[in-house]
């Protein structure tokens, strides 16, 4: 089979043998793959170390196997270094690790998730704080994976009224009447539900507009997300 040209973000990198590396790649089109880059750590090959560093966005050729497993990846070239320092490096690493954890190695149409992460990387240098980015990227990945958050109606009875509780097990809101049947659900202030709905719809490029997320709101939104993760993605 001829090689496939891919754009990809390096989610994880492990040294392999004397001069090679194994990388988890989130590609722009064919899902998440585990790739072998042969000999790239050999000085004779003149591949810059940045081209296989965790967090970098590269273009490369992938020789895909029918059955999956380790794919040969060659000629990596840096598209965006995303080579941040300090707090910016911390949030980028956090997002990268999360995506690597949430998404299994598999062939699927990964364009939306790739674009989400790529756009997130592009706006990091201009952000005043990282809370909104962290919440939006995480909830958006979960939503693309089909596990929530679902914020339009009660996930038990379907009503639009009195949606004051959140259930991680169901992945979204439940009404005041149904909450008793969902023992893990917890109450959220109406303002926080509104904020979650707002963040759920905001385009990634608009996140810099959100200058500040208060501690209480951040903790509640993080709790909603973590409860979904806890239910669906036990380690
Ligand atoms: Zn209900």
C-alpha cells in the first residue's frame, strides 16, 4: 500500500532501541495511531528532535497496516512546534495527556478532534487564564466521544423545566423530580448551568474573550466533567 500523508499531534513519545522512537499520534484524518519512527534519534539522519517531541504538530508519511498495530512513520516535519514554556507548557501537556487517555488507538474520522486540539494550541499564547480552555476542550472531546455533557433536557423524563442537577452517570442534567432516582447527581446553581451551556457552544477561537472563571464555578464545572470521566473511563 502507498504511504498516507498525515498531519498529526504527538500525544506520547517513547524511546525505542538505540535510535528510534514510538509515538502515539492524533492524526487529522485517520484516527489515533501508534507509530514507529526508525532511526530518528541517530545524528546521521538529521531529523530535528522537535519533530518527535510530545505536543508537536507534524506532517509525515504513514505506512498503514490493514490490521493496525505499530505503523511505520517516516519523514516527520514540524508544522507547529507548540513548544511552550511555564504555565502554557503545563496546560498544553494536560490537554495532550487527556486526549491520549480518552481516545483509544483506532482508525476513525478524527478531523474534528484534531482541529479542536490544534486550535487550542494556537490560542494558548494569547490567553490570560487557562480555566476556560481546559473546561471547553475537555467537555468538547467528551461530547465528540458521545458521553456528554447533555444540557438541553432532563435525561430521565425529558422535561425542559427545573434542570438543577447534574448526573455524571447519565452525562448531563436531570430535573428536581428525577434527581432522587439518580443518587450520584448533585445540585448546581442556575448560573453555573448557564455558564456550562455558554461554554458548550463557544467556538474555540472565542475562548480568549472569557477573561475570568471564578473559583466556585471552575470547581463545579470541573466536577461535572470529572464525574462523566469517572463513570465512562475507569482506569
Ligand atoms: Zn426529569
